[in-house]
């Protein structure tokens, strides 16, 4: 005979769960990042998807004079323009979302299935947008650096001296450094080694380290190659400061946010509803000294402290 103390005397967990509802989260996606670069850029609306950057043909020929107390003749001058400035065309990041009407109808509590699908698609498109702003072969930051604005590290690891040199290239109101998190960590190690820990500031409710008062913004879209080398970007932003600006198409049909639209495409004979998700954007560097890059940044150098 079984001992009475071995018999179950209360409702068990497995059976109890048949009457309980689990508290659910909305779908999580590990590829979602803060995407600081689009937040920190100034965005300019464009007409017909084209943005032209016009420049002074030769600024050195513009002559002015600090007049003495005499009647000397004043210089005559004018400002010439390049005949045809560079034109930037907006590019599109697109996808089509398919949702079966049965799924949308039956399984939309507590979270709307179509809404959550669209939310995650939009997040993915915005992640791709940030990557294109940095790496696009036509307009990406890393592919639009003037030759004399690209420098290399002195010893591999990013040192305070290297970032100071970068600041000499973008000294007119520098906005922020942009670097892979591993590059920022490597810079922090070099600062620690030299006994100059960088101060931090708070932006958007998050903490960032700074150098010479300029924040280092993390971004995982800057590639770290197989040799553990990467780049650090420094830029000035804003049209009024002749910096770097983001470009977008305003007043889109089905606009959800600047440059982003979601349009219903209908339901086919298989009861699948389709939605076209499009984001139109580009980026323009208004003057050469608005952007500089530190190359050959090693992120795998560590030190022993005794």
C-alpha cells in the first residue's frame, strides 16, 4: 500500500495551467538597434527625388579689402559657381508583406497580427536604411570621403591622438563620431591605459562617452573585417552648417513617417492580403570638410595592467 504522504493532495501545476492565461509579449527581434545615425542627421525634403548640391567654383578669387583711412579704390569681385552641381537621387528600400486573412482574423488577440508583422518589417527596413547611409556605393558616408579627409591610425588601436587628428579634419562645428561598439571599446581601453578616461554625456536618455566634448555614437553597420579592422567616422551635420544631410521624399501616399509608406495592395484568390512597404532616402555631403574617416582601426588590442 502506498504511503499516504506520497499521494497528491492538491491541484498540480500542469493541470492548473489549463485555466490560466500566459502574459505575452509582442514579438521581439534581436536585429533591432537604436539607429542613432538617422536620429542625429538633419533631414531635408526633396522634390521629385532629386537633390542638387551647388558650389563656389574658386573661393580664392573672391577678393575683399580692409580699407585704410584713405581713398583707395575698392576691389571689384564676384562669386562664380560650378556649372553643374552633383545630383543625389533618392533610393528605395522595398518589400511586400503577405498576411493570410485567416491568421489576421483568428489570431489577433491580444496583439494585432497584421500590425505586428508591419512593425517588424518597418524595423527591418529602417535597419537597412542606416546601413545604406553608411555603406551605399553611391551615397554612403564611407564612399564619399575626400582623399585628404581619410587618415590611418598611428599604431592600429584608436588612440586619443588619432581622434585629435580626425578633429583637425572636421574642426568646424564637429557633430559626432560614428563607430562600431568594438571600436569605441578599443578607444576606451587606450584612454584607460593613458589615464585619461573619457567623460560621458546623456543623449536620448542613453549614456555616451565623448572626446573633446564630441560624443562617440555606436553603430553596428560599420563593418569589422576578418582582421579585426574597422573605421571611425567624424561628421558635421546640417544644411546651414554645410554639413551632412539626410534626404527623404515627403507627402507619400500611405506615409507612416518621413520617407516611409505602407500601402495595401489587395487580397488575392488565396485570401492573402499584401502590403507594399517602401522607404525613400539618400544622403548628401555638402562640403568636403564635413566628413572625415579614420581607417585601419584595430579592435583586438588589449593591455595588461600591473
